[in-house]
């Protein structure tokens, strides 16, 4: 059950990290691991429910975690965005509707200076 097309993989393959010179067990096939990661995010399933055809879920999870920590996914994302932008496939126009982007008064870390007594419903002279 291929998750990525051959065309998709042809764009990703050159961006994948290479095994280090420190020796040890060779890495599992990158394509199989990436397809497992994609399948997991598309379905929203837990890592342990990964179908066996993608390999051991621990391998897929560990590789995803390692690539997240070392910046591999960030590099891949930046390269794919640059390629898409160069091909004119990204529309960079942004529309923000401020009515849905409000923050609660406690959602900020700035001090709140509201005028002191005014907030307590008192007059400037201190009488009610």
C-alpha cells in the first residue's frame, strides 16, 4: 500500500539524511519509514497501530523523533516550499480576520495597566 507516489519520493529522496560513519546496524529503508510516518499522520492513529507493512512502529517513531530533533524535517520543509514557490504553486496572499484572533485578557504576559481605582468602580476621589 504505497502512500507516496514515485514522483513524491523522487523529490524527497535526495533530501533524506545519510547514515553516519559510526557503524552499527544499517538504517531501514527511508521510503518505508517516511510512508509509515505519513500514514500515521493521515489516519491520526497511535504509533503502536502502525501496520506491520511499514516495519516496526518503534523504528518509524524513533526515526521521526530523531529527524524532528536534528532539524531534518525543517530542512525538507524549507526545500519543498522553495521548490513550490519557484514553480509558482504557492499563493502568498494572506487574509486575517481579527474577529477570530482575539486573546483573553490573561492570554498575554504583559502587565495590565488599567488605571487602578477606575477598574474598581470608584470615583477619582475614592468615594462611590
